[in-house]
C-alpha cells in the first residue's frame, strides 16, 4: 500500500543545489473517483461496446493511471518498483497458467481427453450433462482444493462432452467454471476460505458454518438452473446417437483406448490429495501424459514435445486422417503458447493495479467508502457495495478479501454483528468479480481454457451472481445476522 504520509523526492545538482521538489500526497476523493471511473468507462465503452482489444484498452488505462499518479507526486521510480513488485508477486500464477496449457496439450497426446470424452458421451444422458458439468468438477474441486486442477482436467473434459451433445459453449463453460470453483468457496483446506477466515478473526469451521446457508441455497438454485435449461439446449435437430457412434469409431481408430489413458488423471488427483506444490502437480502430471503420448499412442517423442508447447495438431500428429468437424475443436488446442496472450494481459492488468496501489487509491477508498448505521440488511447492503468497489478495481480474490474485510469488519462489529457477515460479503464479492469481470485475469484464464470469451459465459455463471444476492436477501429477512455474544 502507498504510505499515507508525504514523501519528498528531491533532485540535486552536482553543486548540491536544489533542482526540483516533488511531494507525494494522497489523492483526493475526486481524483480517486476520476481514476476509477476512467478505467471502468474505458473498459465498458472501448472494450465491451466498441470491441477494442482488451490489452490495448488496458494500456490506455495504464497511461492515464501513470498521469494521475504523477499528478499526485509519485515518482516514476516508485511506480516502476510498484509494477515490478506486483508482477513479481504473481509470477507463480503465470507459471501455473503456462502449465495448464502444457497439461492440455499433453493430455491430448496421451489420449486422456479424447478417450474420456468418448466414454462419458456414451454413458451420460445428454439432458443432464449440463448439471454434471457443475456437479462433477465440484466434487473434484472439493477433494483437491484447486480450481486450476479441477478446470484443467475434469472441467475441460466435461466442457467437451457438453458441447458435443449440443450445449452452447458459453453455457457449458459457465457450468464447468462454477463447479471448478466449489472448493475455493467452501473447502476447509482451500486457500481463499482460510484466508477469509483468518482476516475476519474466525476459525475455518466457524467461517464454513456462517457461509453455509447462502452458499448452499445458491448452489442448489444453480444446479436447478442448469438442470432445467440443459435439456432444452441439447441439439434436437441432430441424430445424437449417430453422431456419438461416429465419434466413438473415429477415436477408437486413431487412439489406443486402453485404460492406461487414465493414468495422468489419476496422477493429478493423487498429487493434489497429497498437497504437493502446484507446479509439481501440473508439470509432473503433464510429463506423465507426454510419456504416454509416444509410448502408448505412438505419436513420436519430438511431436509430443512440440505439442506440449504449440498445442496438439491433428495435421501433424495424424497426417492424412480426416477429422470430423465436431472433434476438430476438441483436438486442435492446448500447449503453452496458447496461454501467451493471457500472460500479456496479466502483465498489463497488474501494472494498472500497481499504480492504483502506489498512488494511494485503495487507502482513500478504505477511509471514505463506508459509513456505519442502519439495519442488518442495510449494513450488509452498504458493506457489499463497498466490497464490490474494491473488487472491480483489484479483480483478484486475495486482494479483495483482504482489503474489503479490513474495511467492513470494523463497522459490522460496531453494529453488533459477528464478523462471519464481513467474511461472507468479502468472499462473495471477491469470487464474483474475480471470475466474472471481463478484465479479471482469472476470468480471462478460465475463458482461455475453454476457448470462450468472458463476455459470453458470464451471463450463465449464475452461482457467482447468486451468492452475494442471497447474502443480502437473507440479511434483510433476518437470517445470518448473528449478534456478537455479550461478555458477562
């Protein structure tokens, strides 16, 4: 965070004479509002409406942020350090992102994805496939406590199954993304629930107890939503049985259907359950799949290595073989290079957030956005609005949970309520914006995995929308407003 006290940046001539004097000051509330509104206006008008590339839009935002920070007396050296520190703090995430591309490419080489898709397409009733896109990744996410692992493995497989039976890609992606993030909401071993509990002075079990009512209600409503609409979007105009048989014949003819193709998936689950480092999990699983690619599937060592970087290509791996159109999109994808565009986006977005931070925007928001008073429902509504503002600026769940919890838990306690309320609000807003804001790197990451633009899947990702809405509604009707126990 930027320091609240003034900093002097004095340049001196060789003779020791004072050349210039710049004093860093906190931005005013008006300057803070202008900086935030410019970013939102640029993203809405230039990106969402006009269709300008998101990265170019963010570069314009970055230039404006730099100007506003300079106007507040922030030195360019301080800005440079803030950007470097912020990008460095998420360098691990970028390695994970590259690893997911590596994983998808090698899972295709090993036959894990196409063979599992064939088995599931044959077994699953198309009318409930969208519901299973939510439920099955939820089970895996609860077990492994990683949305990355859940989405990069079972999530992409269920997405492929759903699109093959006629579910629109945006809808299938939304169901899988909601399911893959189950653990990030509700697992006692996942990082975000534990962080949320810690910063709100709760133990993890008390956090889970307080979060259970709104989350369970939201999840059940989400499941009902996908169950109801799933059957309507199965392609009734196509002979699904004939299509499924064509897929089975083609995959059987071009891939070894041995049960050994499950080995990389099993390795991923075992490593996750043993809580190994995420990098070891992702790349270790990918290497297992790569080995199967040239030993079990016989694609050739060099071809498999190249596919792990540039993606699986049927033209290279299966030259001269006609690929059914419905399988082309499933097979020709993956590789570390497919994540390069996302990494460029992350770097620019992190630079924007860093300038907000060093300029003092977050400090001003913390001091001015929240006023106490009102009923439990009104307190919850105001706290939710405050948390949402932090969330759309930070676009990252960890920062949102820490910042918003720090701001709203004190007035919530002063109003007489337990900090389970501030924990619920911070978690709900952090997850919603992290996975639904078009300029959030996690939302872009999920979109890249499925090949679906963020603006297309966000309207169907109802779990993220429902959780904060249900929290507010329950507060107004008197549920979840636990009072602080009075000491005797």
